[in-house]
């Protein structure tokens, strides 16, 4: 018989509060509140994240405990303290039978991203019936931050929909872009306008 630690119970209570609150609050009031609020929780690399190992999405996890921002429907991890090109890899795991909803969600994000001059390239990917990903790149931190509050990024404020369609909170991984091939896209030369 495995005994639960007090910290585990606190993590579960916090997670349940986040999920319940996100589903219970009206979407419009939640969007307004989140647009002006700080993340619900910021953890430091030294502290445990709010999610236990069995509650994490199945995406990549760093051996280092990077800071994590926790919001209703999504979490963001990684550092944002270096110069140079930036990216997000976003892991989304749909509940069984909800893959089409996640696909539409990605399409909605793309429609917003097309209005963001600092976002691109952008790819919505499907790995399986339930596993999806987004890779999006930015010239710098300022462009990535603009995307967070822009027409594409604001889709992640739809917390009630995220709770309905995702098995785990979406996980946004902050990345530094080290290298890239930028002059060919899907076998065709990219011509700047």
C-alpha cells in the first residue's frame, strides 16, 4: 500500500482547482481575467511542479527542472533569458474521440497566426489519432511574447474547450533555435516578398 505525502495531496488539490475553475468560469470573463493577470502559479526549478509524474503530458521533459507557468488548460516551461531566435513546441494530447476538435483548434490558431507578422514558420502536426503538436518560430523573445497575447496565442484562453478536448493540459515548451534551413519549404525555394 502506497501512502500519499502531504505535498502530493496539495498538488492534486491545486490541479483539481485549476481544472474546476477553468471549466466553471465563463469563457469571456476568464479571457478578460487572464489577459490582465499573472499566471496562477510559477514554480522554480528547485520546487516540484504542480503535476506529478503520472499527470504530465507525454511530451518531452527536461532533466533540469525548468520554471513552469500553470494556467487553466495549459502549462508553459523553459527559460526565456537568452538572445536569438526562439520557438515553441506545443504538445497536445486529445481525449479519445476528440481529435477532430483538436484539429479544428489548431486551424483556429493558424488563422490567428496568419495575422502575426513576427510568427513563422508555423506548423500544426498530428502524430496519431490523439497526439498533436505545434512548432512555431520567432525572430526573438519580443516576437514570441507578442504571439502570446496576439490572435494566435489567445486561443489558449479557451480553457473550457481545452478541458473538454484534452487529456492533459497542453504543454508549451520554450525553445532556443540553434540552427535551421530557411530557404526551402516543402521542396520549394522560399522567395522573400
